[in-house]
């Protein structure tokens, strides 16, 4: 059963507390202890509780936007990620550190790669989703729906058939008559010819990820503090009658659900109160990576074996080694 469209007082207070924490000292207030907590014994097959939580880079993010959107390039052995506040794209190479990869990115946010390995970006400034071609040109994947301008595309994922799914929450400013009047989760056909609105009743749709078999789509609602799950129809749309709350990520500590990823065993990774949570495919909390910062903005799997979890917070890039590989990006093409 779908939850009614409302935001509880408790959740609004939690959001306000998280926002206030981010505002104090530029959001740099850190928790005292870094640790990996085990909530269920099954966590031992995913990550060791003694695994180091490594701060890999900083110098990104700010009050106008955090560090975000990590995506791994296996063929090059590097990670790209977004510095929204400073309007630039960063490149991290293990063993070498981070450097500016590109300035003036239209305040790019969530990123992924399509089946051909091309970079796909949600752009805040231009309110569109774009694809970077090999010759450096940009292809607009989506910037409107039914003749109205998108709000602020947030995160994006590509299915193995080439379809592109993205979230579009509402902007903070008052909407114009030509703006889309609702939030949305959208699907774009592989040929970019059709944009379909899949769900419009999220308060703030954020991260999204497919299960490994792509039979389920998970979508985070930042304002409600939970993850919803939908069964995927054969035509790529969502079976709305299967809409359910997969996990609740609210709590007394700072942090709300933002970006999200899934490993090859079907475990779901998403930020929440006090750190980054790991759930099994049934929604059981296996553990939490307490990385020492108020928010978990996004994450990506990488490394030669896809067993390095790169985590972004407002100001930091963090790394943790896992025992289970993540779903690779680009995802293998469906045959």
C-alpha cells in the first residue's frame, strides 16, 4: 500500500536538524568515532568490521552544494565525482590523489555511464540530463516533460537495455508557469525519443538503483527518510501496485537517504541517520558504516574487482574495501 503524501513532524524535525548541522561551521562537524557496526551476522560476508575507513580526498563541497555523483572508470583506473558548490568535476586516481578534471560543469550532480561508457550527468544549473560524446559534444537526454521544463534532475541510472532512469525533485525557488509542477521519477527510451513519468508522488526523489536482475527499482525519498521499491514491468515501466517502503533510514543522528547503490549479491547501500547503511535484499539492516561525517551524499563501486566502495559526503571522498563486488558501471548489455 502506498504511503499517503505527507511529511510527518518528526521527519521535518530530522531534516531541519540535519540541515542545521550542515550549516554549523560549513557542515564540517564530524562524529568522534569511525567504525563499522554489525547489526546482523550476515554482514561478515559483505565487509569486515575491522576494515579501515579511509579519507581519500577533501577540498570539495560547500554551503551551495556537496561532493556528489562518484562513478568509476575501470579501463582508466580512476573515479570521477562532482563538486557541486565549486562547479567542477574531480578525478581521483588511487595512489595519486584527486585533482580538478573539468571546470564549469553546470553544477553537475549525479553521474553514471551508459552502455557505451559515455558519461551521463544530471545538471543542476541547466536543469537537464546530458550525455558526453567521445568528441566532447553534449547530447541532451532530457530537459522537459510534456513541454514543461524539468525542475532539478538529481540522480541517474542506466538499465541493461539502454533505458535511462532519473529523479527530478522540486526546486527551492517558486515554480514558474513553464516548470513541471510535480516531482518525478522518469524513464527515457534508449533512442532518447520518449520520456515517461513513472512516479510523481515522492516528496524529494533522490538516489535510485536496480536490483542485480533489474526486476526491482529502489528510489530514495530524502524528505520522508525512506527507500521505496517497485517491481519493474517487462516494458520498463514500474508496477505501481507493488510500491512499498523497503527501508526506513531516519534516526536521531544527522543523515538522510541520498544516493544509493546495489552490489552483485543484491545488498542495498544508502546513507541515513549516522552513516551509510547496508541492507540485504529483503530490507534487513545488516550494518552501518559510520564514516565520521554528518551526511552520506552518494557512493560508487570501483577498483579492478569492483570491491572498493567510494563514498562521498559534503566535503570528503572516502574509501572502504568490501568482500562483495558491486554491480559494474556500465552495466553489461542485456542480450
